């Protein structure tokens, strides 16, 4: 992140505008870092090409990983587990091809519009991930018989702050940005569901 900021800051001015028009953010970053690498003895052309390739490869692998994880999560949401046998029962929505198609279509729909469609909930979703991580650690500590108070306090704070933020985002966008409000509602409901799923273990009950 620091290198990216320094690279963009180094380019700056009119050249930054020109690079953005001709190649976008990738071109800006590649030009800045490529210039730095010339100080190490590399030619500018080779250095810039290498950096551009690295960024493209990173973006592609990140997209691949995000799609796969999205498909796994989508399948898990619609998979039922038989309480007697413990076996998972799937349906058409848990089919790998169907789940992948739905994941890609939804992501593609959002990417074709402005990033501002989902940007407002990014901060809340990011901090909600921290709350869920603390929730998982708290459940694990309780299940092994260890004190989890030092985890419960920040977890409750993070949940309160992020859920209030999500509620504000939902109400602020209900009339103008339906997608943002819908995504915020889904995050809110899933977070509450996970918390209630873990509450017995967290607050003294036996884990299942």
C-alpha cells in the first residue's frame, strides 16, 4: 500500500492524468514503480512491463479466489444437514455450476455499474468481518474451557458499531439505491444469525 501511494505521488501532475487516460490505475502504478526499478539497473520498459504483468496476475488470481469463495458460501447457505445422520442434503442451488453462475452474474452486474453502488457498505462489511473473527475466537476459547472475556468485550463493541452503521446505510439507501440497501440487509441478517447460532456456547451453554 505504501509503495502504491508513493508511486502515484511520484507520477503526479499532468503525467498522472495522461497515464490514467491511456491505461488507467495499472498504467499509473506500473509507470511509477518502473521508474523506481531503473535505479536498480533495470531498463524502464522491462521494469514497467514486469510490474504491469504482476498487477494483472494479482487481479486475476484475486478474482478467481473471490469467485470460488463466493460459490462455496452460496452453496453453504442452501445446504441442509440431516440432524440424525449428519449428512448434507443439497439442491439445485448447491450445484457447483449453478452456484458459480449465480455468483459470477451477481458480481458482473455490480461491476458493470458504478463502484459507488456497493462502496458505502464496504467499511461496515470490513469491520463486521473483524467482529465475526472475534466471535469465532470467543466460541473456540469457550469450547476449550478458557476465559474469553477479553474477546467478548471488543466483539460486542464491534457488533454494535457495525450493525448500527449497516442499519443507517439501509435506511439511507432504501429509496435511492436498492442494491446497496439489499446487500446491507443481507449482511445485517447473516451477522445476527451467526451471533444467535453461537450465543449458547459464548454465554455458558454447551456447544453443539
